[in-house]
C-alpha cells in the first residue's frame, strides 16, 4: 500500500502518488528548475523559520535571571557578548542559507537545521539574560555541529564557489592548488 516503487517512479501513498520531474544533474525542463527553486525555498523556510520559532519560544518561556537584571554592567556585558556571538553565527548562517539553495541529503538538512536552531536559541537565551550556561553550551555545540556538518558535506565547496571549483576541475583542493 505504501512505499517507494523504484528509481524515477512516483512515491505511492495508498491512492495518492507524489511525482517530480526535477532532474538531479541540473539539466531539465524549466518546470523542473522551478520545482528545484521551490524546494530550496521550502528548505530555507523550514530551517530558518524553525530556528526563529524555537528562539522566540525560548526567549518567551525562560525567565530572566533576577541577579543579572540587578547588575546593569553584567547585563550589558552579556548582551554585548550576544552581539559578538551573532557576529560569529551570521557568516555560518549565510553559508547554510547558500548551501540550502542546492539539493541536499536529509541527514545534512537535519544537521544544518540543528545548527541554526541551536545557535538561534543560544542567542535568544543570552540576549534575554536567562540560562546563560545552557546558552553557552548550545552556542558552542552549534559551532561544533557546523564544523562537523561542513566536513561531511561534499557539495559545500562546489555550491559556495562554483566558478573556482570548475576552474580546478572539481579538485579536492580548489584554493591550495594541485599536488605534484
């Protein structure tokens, strides 16, 4: 009744069938390219929308630490730290945004989604002066997760630097030159 019927065939869900004419290698009908662009929009909306929703929920649900509210200098320092962490997370999120514009596997999508969500929640918690220890752990975990996801993503460099990647013939070291 349910199941995948094979390569290139529709996914069957009882009486429903889900089909797509997206060509993985990039050559195909304009309808396929439009569907791929729609998929990119869906991926980006899911990852960044989910991260923002979780960050908002964390900021609303977690109460601010009363001791931090009384110490104005420490509160300003922690909010400046949140701004600094945003400056660190911003370029990572920009890379994730760019990467989600191309086809991506489900495990990598989940990894990038977790990275964005953990970073957004951490920033929201620090900015709202609540659960600072947890927020710090989440932020550094997000940085580690971003590094691990980028290490596993074989399409990251070709997506970020398509011209340079093509010039090197798809070599593994596009910026360092070829080994002799």
